[in-house]
């Protein structure tokens, strides 16, 4: 087994290459097969893979550290790695037959997930007929399997059963519509199907993913496979945001050490690194990133201790974790803003990595799970003794 520290070191070693490829990744609107293959070859996808398929099942704190490093090199690549690596835990919740079908012959197989229910799965003999369109399939170009959220209709007109259907990516149509201003290299395209047959063993009810005892726990006894799905999702979204902020910080500091102002506002050129206002912005940005990382690391370790001990992950704890993850995203975005603003006009050029980190982190922070207003309101309701409402967390 590759130790946690070595996996983080391997991810860190990829940063220079990822930075060099940022522009190409954005232009291609997807992570290249070459870069994706390097992450697989470095065993980064074994971090959360079930042990029975050769995985390491390292903790969530190590996973965050690896995703942080990849996103430090490239926001889009970090986002794709973080969400697709996390889906190893998701597939580990499915029954044994589905897991064996995906990983039995290829333990390096990666899957993509569209988490919002946007289709229907009509029951038929042996399974379901799946139809719908699913947006934001980040990393679909690199993934052999796709999971989509869907609803099994209630013949009596009720709400139906929400759940997730798994099928080979090649069984879906892919609409190449990912032309965006941030996270452009994630290839977050739209998948669609019309009357696609999905065997019954490849359907997992939403309730099972939130139960703490999904079908996959029978063959994957590791504690991580009992973590509620939506708790994992928030972690996977926040981790690359932390890395993007660090990338923006490093880009600014490296560029500023030897930069001289043009002198327009200061009457004469001076070293930019000598300006007190720059010192203050660097200090606040560094403190914000450190605070965000410490908060996330503490909560990930506490979550692992809770599930490892077999204790209940309470509603209050889950709400607190989601609050903290969204707040960490806010701190990180603030840090990137400080660096982008301090950099002046030089950061506006498309050749600048600074503007790419800035666009990517703002795109990532727009995810509803990272929206601090929404998440803090959820926490506030629970803290004040009110029901959480319809939100899954």
C-alpha cells in the first residue's frame, strides 16, 4: 500500500506540469487523457478505492490534501480529480454486483455523476428504462461509467422513489455544451438517454446513500462507505477550492517579488514588494487560506473518528460540517480576490494564470453546496430548533 504522505507528495510533484498545461486544458475544455493517466499511474485514484479492488481507503483528510495539490496546479484538473475520486466512495455504496461489474476487470475505472434528479426510470422486467438529460457531468470524457440521479415514478401519482442509475458512459449521448467562463477545462457536459435499459442491480435508492448502512457496506466494511452521500459531496467541492486559492496566492507572491510599478499613481516606479498595502493583502490572503484548510482538516478528521467508532453522525454535526465547508470556500474565494485585485492590470491578460485561478474559484464557489448564505441558513434553522427543511445534507 502506498502511504498517505507519498500520495500527497506525488500529487505535489505534478503541480509544475499542471500549471504549464492550464492554458491547453482550458482551450480543450477537458482534462487530457495524458494528465488523467498520470493521476491514475500515480495511484491517486486508489486513495478511496475499496480495498478488495486494491484500494488504500485512506482517510478524508488525505483525500483533501491530494485534491488541494492537484487544484493548486490547475483548477479544472483539481475539480475533476476531486469529484471523480470521491465517487469511488459512492460506487462503494452500490451492491456487490454493480461494483464487480465496474471494477472487477478494471480497478482503474473512473465514474462521473450528475447528482440532481433530472430523468425518470420506469420499472420493467429485470430493471428500468431510463430517459432524461443530466447536466454538469464533470470529467465525463475521462470516465468509463456514468451515474445519473433519477426518479422512479409512483403509479399512484405520488412523489416516486429518487435514486441513482449506473451505466457505461458509452450508453449515453453527450451534448458538448460546456463553453463557460470558469472551470472551463472540466468538460462538465450534458449526458442524455432515451429509454436506456439499466439492470436492477445498477440502481441505488437515495435513501440508501443517506442511511449509514448502504448495500455496499456488506462487502466494504470500511467506515467511509457509511458516510452520507451529501456530506461527501460538500468535501469534494471544497477541497479543490482551497487549492485554487493557494495557487492564486503563489502566483501573486512569485510575480510580485521582483515586480516594479510603472509609477503612474506613485510618481515614480518602486518595487511592488515594498508597498505596505501589498503586505497587508498577502498577510490576509495567507491567513484566510490557512484558516480554511485547518477548519476542513479538523472536520474531516472528526468525521472519520465518528464513523470509525460506529457513532451516529448527528443532524447537528452534519449541518455544522456543511456550514464550515461553505465558510472555508468563502475564505478561499476572498483570498483569491485579494490577490487578483492587488495584481492590477497584469492579471487581466488571458495568458495570466492569476485570472484563470480567479475565474475558476468563483465558478466553483457558485455550487449551491458552497453557497454560504444557503448553508448558513440551514445551520441556523437547526441551531434554533427548527426542522432543516427539504435540503439533503
